[in-house]
C-alpha cells in the first residue's frame, strides 16, 4: 500500500521534467546567484575598508556589512542554537523543497516557475554566502527616503522580497 503522503507531493520522476522548465529554472538560478555573488565580491573588494558612500542626496547608500543574523539581522537576538537551526537546517530544507517543487510540480505556469526560481536563487545565493563567509552574508545596500531608512541588504534580498511580492500578486490574481 502506498504511503498517503506520496499523493500530496509531486512524484520524483526525472522523465517528467520538460526541457523548457529545466532551462527556465537553471537560467534563473544561474543569473540570480551569479549577479548576487558578483555584486557581493565588488562590495567586499571596494567597500569593506571605506566609510559609507551615498548617491542621489543620500537616498542610496553603499556600506559594507557582514550579517550573521538572517534577513536584516532578524535572528540576532535568538540563542545561538536556534540561529543555527533556523539558518543552517530550516533554510536549506526549504530551498531543497522549492527546487523539488519547481522541477516536479505539474501544471505550473512559466511565470510562476520563473518567479519561484528567482526567489529560490536568492535564498541559495545567501546560503552559499553563509558557507563561504563563516556564517555571515555580505550586505551593502541601504535606501533612505525622508524618514524611511532600510536596514542594509544585498541583491539576493531584493530578488527574494521582490519575487515574493510578485508571486503573491500572481497567486491572488489567479
């Protein structure tokens, strides 16, 4: 008798992946990871020893930071073991599931595949950054508009947040 959970998850059958879907996923992942890692390497090379550099009347600020506490340092206040669990166990498991879903979920529209691939690529790039930089992610962008001021973030964060909003819009529109 098959496990009842199997009916809820797409089946793992490599022959069901279309070449088009695979190309969309791989291209989006490659583009996002490469562009994010490239901008982080530029930030590390040119900003790490500088004080913040601003443009457009201090609207865009480039400032080097190494963040070991998740998106905008959100888990900095948690005990180390919870930080480790969330960032080193939960995040990779979620990203693996996203890849699994992208490749094996039937009847996903191309725009959903592209958007979720961009979100996943941002997550993978930040995870890769954590692996390379002893648990830290390189952040270097900050936006200030009037009294509104963001935390310091990176291109992967833009892909994740922007993609999440767009995917939410697509799902609501449906």
